C-alpha cells in the first residue's frame, strides 16, 4: 500500500474502523521498516524521554506508538486536511506556512496526506525536540519522494520556539489524558500568538471536566460496544457532572500563562483555580471521582470519552471515596510534570 493510498483511505469517511485500523497498521509497519523505530506500547523507556521545563517530551518509540491510537490518528489527520482546505480558501493565492510541532518519528498527522497536498503553494516545518525523530522523518520524506524546499525539519523545544514570521496553521498534539505530563498547554501558549489572524491552531479546544462516575461500570459498557458511542455511555452509566475545571483555547493560552499564580507551597506555577463542590447524595461513596477530556480538533472533527487513549477518564485516587458537601480548590499546575492538584477546603 503506497503512501497516497494510505492517505486517501484514511480520508474516506465511508471506510469501516477495521479498514482504517488495517491502513494505519500498514503505515506504522512501513515507517518502522524504513527507520528502524518500533512503536513501544509500554511507554517504558523513561531513560530516552526528555524532561523539559514545561513537561515531558516522550521518546521516539512512544511517539511512534501514538499512531496506533486509531481513532485519534484518523480524527487528527482528517482535521488537518480539512483545516488546510479551509485555509486555502481563506488565503487565496498566498503560500501557506504550516508548522507541525512535536512531529515525532513518523509525522503521523501529516505524512499520510502529504502527497495529496503537494505540489502546491505550501511550506511545511516539522519540529521535534529529539534529533532521532527528525532523522527518522527525513528518511521517510526521502523514501516517499517528498524532499524539497517545501519541507524543512527543525530541532527545537516547541515551548520556546520562535518562527521567522507568521504561520497559517499550527499542529501541536502532545498530550496525555487530562493534560497530564506532556507540555500541551505550554506549547499552545507559546505558539498560538505566532498565527496570522484567521489562522488555525489544531486542536482548537480542549475541555477537562470533573465528574462523579462508576468507572468499572463504564469500562464494562465500553468493552461490550463494537464502536464507542461516548454519549450513549454517559447516558447509560451512573455519571454526575461536577464542573469543567479547565478549558484550553489557543487564543487565550498566552494570557492564561501571563496571569499564572505561584502555588500555595511556593514551588510551582498554576493557572487560575476553580472551586468544585461535591453534591450531598446518599450514594456518593459508590462513585469514583474522575477527569474527562474532550477535544475539538478542527470543525466537526473531535474526540470524546473513550474514543482515544487521550480521552480515557483519569481517576482522582486522592479524592476517593468522595464525601458529600466537600469543597476542593482545583488548579492546573505547570512545570516539569503538568497536572491537576486538589486542595480540600473548609466547608462554607
């Protein structure tokens, strides 16, 4: 299966999940054979991760494995293609400047569709912190016949990278569920101001919400389903939404960073906190407290509960079992390992 066939198959929305899975597997196998980088499902190569000031840059093997998060890859690839098509209409006749930050070793969100976009008045910049990933991408571009002045690789930290001029599209997907560990927020805060007005940042929106949920029951529902329907799971399961604790919008991220606070212990920087109050329920101890992540990639392309590894619920073990009437200060803390922190408050 050649690279253009892979791209066309992924973009064809009439294809079944089985066909899409087979196609992405073929892509990963081909890339692995060319580059000798094999996906590492265990994410167990901490010695090769890079610990940055604003989060962890996962190693190339772990980044390669992300391609096998099938619904995630398909949704992002389709969103990127739709965004480029939209930008061609917004900026007719202008060469589009496109940055893919955190491209990893396979440039998964762009490489399958690159042949469907070129030739054209497009300039691509593939950025990653790991030189091994960039060497891998260069090898793939050469193998698939995409080398040329229209595509450049850049070794840099996306949290501090400054592009020479404005960009029309920025693709920046470096996240775990509930925005933990990886530097998605810091990357967004740094890169989004470098867009042209009317430019596009992918993803367009990330919401993290706190809920009371019966996670074991939801896991059973998901395990029984042939295709995940997150709305059906939410309706069928015992779930009590509490509050959206953080929304990441590219156009607001820079200001959020500027108004970040020093945490109470003086050791970390945190974004503006929210207060969450648990309801008074007789059965509250039967619930888990969990964070759920929803992602708007571009337009109608999005990822919801259980549709991806990055939208699986994250159980808040430190808040279990929940207590009715309990009040918590919830803040997203930045630094070398971004994560949510919870502080129990005295009842009002």
